[in-house]
């Protein structure tokens, strides 16, 4: 892997120069497709359509590299979309700026750097390993930052991830957890979005005792939900509950007959939709509300993406041990084991493919914010670790 630092900088910089917020990935997919083609890496466009809600016509890049003999099937996953541009940048978000070990730019950390690591690891593997067993499948997807993770969802629905033995997602594990590189994430919390609609009874504001105030009942219910004693998972810790939106009201000078609020609920293992419904029912009893209420989970394209389910990988898993040994060889130290506090495409892979899913990537700061940056040294080492794992698992 000669001149790897220069290659990492050049490819990551090229990806950063293309603005690719979710639902607008066509240009960056073409750029990455051309790079992969020019470097003799098998690649295809994978197009999909979400017909129920967003009507989005999406595009991914997928490739399969097969060895001469049967063996493990390894999935490498990254996303090429970003969040939309935020305010407050002091650097050019679309021109990579290097200051010491930091490479600035929109998506540098989340996760054009990690996608570049996959691309360069694949190039090095094909150049250096002539005979191998098994198969490498890679997916560079769209819409990870969007509401449903449609890109990776489509690869699962279309069978691209079928029969894989393990997944490696090069999201910035060190950057997300703010743990010094290297950090290996062995799972993540999940999450659900739901809305509670309350129906009271209108009355004149001069005689509130004649009505049922839906806004007041909503406030009482919110307070009880925030008092909940949340389940604690030995690896994932506790979930969390945040009210992200409220609304309500009625006629002028009247007690509100309707109100609603929306919750985002991060969950750990053992907390599913039925568990959350019981949680709300118990809170409503404690709040002693008089309004009728109903719980409405976010509409989704299909059941597989109605929420993000939590998952973990065993620290004693054979692939975990190999990952750690490889990290130590490249960096001089074992990776700090951690678990991601929010969710992403790795949740789909970790819960819907039946294969252990590892999150390993570079350090940096300010993802989803201004002046986002990635550590070049950690990005170089991420590339080297991914390449070395492929060689160890597949080389004859």
C-alpha cells in the first residue's frame, strides 16, 4: 500500500468536492463509479425506487469480487451521501482543507473518508492478492442520512447482502464515540419515532372545569414519560427519550380539545414497539389524564424500516478477536471496545442479515455540523486495517 497517505487524501478530497446531500447522490455515484472502473474494481449501479412514501428513485454502487475457492463472504458498507450544508463554516465545505492531521470538508468524517478507505482497500487487495477464497461484496449507498436508510435497505431487499458471514461498516467509530483512535464498535442502540395524539373536550376558557384540557394532559404525560426508569443493557447502557415536537389548540378563548407531541425514543435490547406502548400506558395512568389518547408510530415504507433495532456483537466472537489483533498490528494497540449511542445502516445489517456487524472507522469531530474534519492518520490506518483483515480472512 505505497503512498497510502497521498491516496487517501486525494480520493477523500475528490469525494468532498461533490455536494451530495441525501436524495441528491447521482453526481457522486458517477464519480465513484468512474474511479472504481478506472482502477479495475468490479462495480455496478444498483437502482431502486421507494414507492409508498418518498417516491425516491435512488442509486447505490455495488460490487462482488470472487475468489477461486469457496470461503467467507465479507460485506463492506459505506454511504456517499451527507447531511445538508449547515451554517457557520469557516472553511470551504466543498474543498478539502488540510491543517496538520486534520482534513476539513463536508462529509470528511461522516463518511466520505470511510468510503474512500473501502475503495482503496479493495484496490490494494486486487493488486496484491492473486489467489484467494471466498467473496468480497461492497455497497456504497445513498440515503443513509435520510429518514429511512433506503440505500442499504434496498441492498437487503434485493438480496445483495444474502448469505454474508460478516459486515464491516467504516463509519467513524472513534469520531462518533469521541474515543481516541482506534475504537471498535460492537453494536448500537436502536430507535423509534412515535406520536401521541390526545383528545379532550372543549369548553369556554372562563369555565375550564367543564372541559378536558388536551394540552394540559399532554404536558402531564410528557412529565411522566421523562420520569421513566429505563431498562439498562450491559453493553448498550440505557435508552433515552426526547420530545421533539408539540402541537395543539382549539377555538379562541377555549380549552384545547386536541393536542399531540412526538417522541424520539432510543432503545436497547428488550425494548420494542410493544414495550414502548406499555411504557406510555403506564405513564398515562400515573399522570391521571382524562383525555383519550392514541399512539401513532411513524409510517414507514415497510415493516423492516419502521424503526432501528438495537444489536451487539459478542466480544469473544472469532471475528472480533481477529479484528482486534489486526488493529493492534497496524496501530500498536487494541481498539477500545464501545457501542454506538444512536443508529444507522449498521442497525439494518446487524439485525436483518444474521451476520455480525462491526463499526470501525477514523477519528474526527463536528459531524453534522460546521467545520467537519477527519484525522488523516486515523483514516490511513483504517484503510490498512480493512485491507489486512481481507487478506487474513481470504488469502489462500
